[in-house]
C-alpha cells in the first residue's frame, strides 16, 4: 500500500502543479487582445484545470486505495496530458527544462509508484 500512496501523492502533486499552470495560462490569455489566440489560451487553461482536478480526484478516491480502475484512469489521462506537453512544449524548448520538467517527474512518479502498488496488490 505504501507504493500506492506514494503514487497518489505524485498524481496529487502533478494536479496541484497543473492548477497553477492553468491559472498562469489564464492570466496570459487576459493580457492579449480578444480573438482566436486568446480563446485558445483560455481553452488550454480550462483543459489544464480539468486534467488537474481529474488527476487529484482519482488519486484521492482510487489511487490512495490501490484501486485498479484508478490506476488505469490516471495512467491514461495524465499520460495523454503530459506526453503532449513534452512533445510540443518541453522538447522544442518553449519552456526552460527547470521548472518545465517538474510535471513529467510527478507523472513518472505516479506511474511508477502506482504500477509498483499494483504489482504488490497481485502478489499479496
């Protein structure tokens, strides 16, 4: 169960970081002229907020208890969100490696620890 809880904490940290990122993106959107780009930035902020809240709720409700459904839900949703960030933002260098790497670190932590938790679940 310790691995599951570490995984849940990693996903919660990922979610909290992305709530901050959503707020920052929303603030950026307010600083530019109304139009398509502002709308897309607001949509991006909304999406980040949704992903963040989803990850936190699943981590608290399911990952903390080492639940199989929660394992797959956060694995799929958080992976989809962070892979896009890595490919389109981090690797091209649109953000600095630090702090940009924090989200992927929390994601990988959640993935690794919940996977270890699932392994312990099936062997005990």
